[in-house]
């Protein structure tokens, strides 16, 4: 199966390299990693199936969800929420205070205003739901507790980025992982080096 890796959020350098190497990939089934894509010349697997028709279908879904979240956040901020409820995290319940820190770090890691605004809106919507609807918050807290104490068999290590994930995430320039995170910087260099080698190979 021949695939060209689509990377809309790459830097110009990465985009040019991707054009030059015309990445080719094959689907593989890995017993531990599920169905993934192996690209010729890249040292890690893409733990996803980037088929164009699926990406286009999900893009429509993502746009619809984003529009709903943006409208909801706007409405909440203007009509329902007391300003301190979101802007002052100390006014939130302990669970939402900690969740707010996660969103704040996410916002900090986004490199574009568009994505920062999207995450801020998502933060407003999620924290509003969990702060004011205790039925949902208590359920989330219960599930977090069970994940952390290991009683429902969730492997926390598998929730973290794998080396495969880090390698491709580091190639995205709209997210600061490849610039601010020590491991991200290392993986971005690997990713660029691999593309450059493939580009040189293609010029011969």
C-alpha cells in the first residue's frame, strides 16, 4: 500500500522534505501496538492508519465538534459562569483545580493562536460541566482513582507517549513538544535527519 504522509502542521522545511521523499508506507499488524503504518526510511512506526478517506471523514466530524464546543464555551462564559469560576482556578473544586493545570499546560504548548483559543474553549466547556454537574465529576473522580490504584487493570505506561508517538509528534511545529521538551528536541532531530537522508537518496 503506497501512502504519502500528510503533515499540514509541519514547518516549510519539513513540508519540502516530505514532498521530496514521497514517503511510502505499508500497513502492519503489531501484536502490542495494533494496526500501524511502517514508512520506508523512517525508524519508527506511525501508530495510526492515515488513509485519506478516513482523514477527510474525521475532519468533518472534528469541525462539527469544534464549532459546538466554541459556541457552548462562548455561551457559558457570557451567560452562566461567574468569571471567577474559570479564570480563578482556586475557586474550583480540588479535582477541577488539577484538571485546570493540565489545560493550562496544553495551552502553553500550542504554538498558534487558533489552537490556543480552541483549547481555552474546550477548557471552559469541560471544567464547567465537571464543576457544576457533580454527578459527572464524581464519576470521573471514581474512574481516575481506579486507574491510579490499578484495580481495573489499566496499564498507565500505555497511556503515555511511546517512542513511536514521540517521533511523529516532534515533527509537528504547531505544538511545542519538539522545541520545549528535552525528549521532543531529540526526536525532532531524529525525524529531520531521517527525512534528509531519504531526500538525498531520492536525488541520486
